[in-house]
C-alpha cells in the first residue's frame, strides 16, 4: 500500500532529527526510565521509554504535509474538535501545534478564550504568526517550547491537545509532566495517535501507539484515563484527566 507524505520523506525526518538533537545541548538529567541502543531502527532514534522506541521527528520542512487536503478524510479533524467539549473562555494548549492546523479552528470556537500553540521549532511559530496576520483570529498565542518542557504556566490550562506528535517527543516523561502541571485540576488531555493495534492503518509502526502503551505512559505522570474514542478513521483519541486536588 502506498504510504503518505510523512512516511515518504525520509530526508525531512533526518533534517528534523538533526535540528532537534542539536537544540538539546545543556539539558538537565533525563528521567531514569529511558534506555538507549546504539542500533536505532530505521525510523527511530535509539532511545526507549517504557519499552517503546521513540520515533524520528518531522522538521518544519514537512509543514505542507500537515495541511494536505486529504487530511480531512484521513483524520476527520472536525470530529476531533467536536469531541473536545470546548467552552467559551477555555484556555487550550495545542502541543506540537505545527502550522496551527488545529489551533486556529479551536480559537474560533472558544470566544474570548486562548489557544497556547506550542512548538519547539521557531519556523513553525513563524508560520503561525503569518497565518494570524492573514486572518482575524487573534487569540492564538505561539509559544516556543523546549524538547523537555512545553513552557505552560502552572494550573492555567483547561484542555490540552496532542495530535500525532507525542510518539516523536525525545523526552516524553518530561513533556507529559509539563502538560500535567500546566492543566488545572480536572483539566483534560486529548491525545491522538495512529492505532498501533491496527495493521490496516498505513503508517509506519514507530509512528503508531497502542492503547495499552499510551495509558501506561500517561499514568506515569499522574493522569487518569477516562476513555478512548475510536470513531476516527486511523487514530485513537485518548481522553485523560488531571485529578482534582
């Protein structure tokens, strides 16, 4: 079966990975749950977390793939947004926001709320700033994150969204913990990943996650699993909650 742009552009993966690794100099000590293997698989970085090899990352050079027209039918972003129970005034963190594909539609639905659009690549933030200038959507706030910190203010976010990006995080524990800390008690995390249990989903294995793996990793930072929505064509939509204090 023919795969799609994200899976075909191996050169972009390499460029993105190189940029990400270069930016990681001087980081604090890693979570002790990580292991390393010098013999990385073709699409991985040779770093493992809870038995899962972390995949290579897509660089900003692949931004066009995020905006591909067929994404509407392949991923049904309309259903994703509909299932987030968005309310006027919500503060929503879009983690790994990329071009703002989800950030801008969400911003239009939350009235005087805000979308904190986090990405670790300044080039992606620049694309979002250009998009802001071309529209009348002013409540999207691009935020430069770090590979181990989404840079969210503590206890301020109502809902967080991660779409097809968590499996690429080189520091998944730290990023998940940063999102957990940024959410208000009772806040929701919506995590979307291609279904790892489904061989019919035409995505390479390291760019998928199983329900078991996702729940295990989110529980490690304190999230409670609410449910998994499998109404999307290719993805799990996991719903997690930060417990009330």
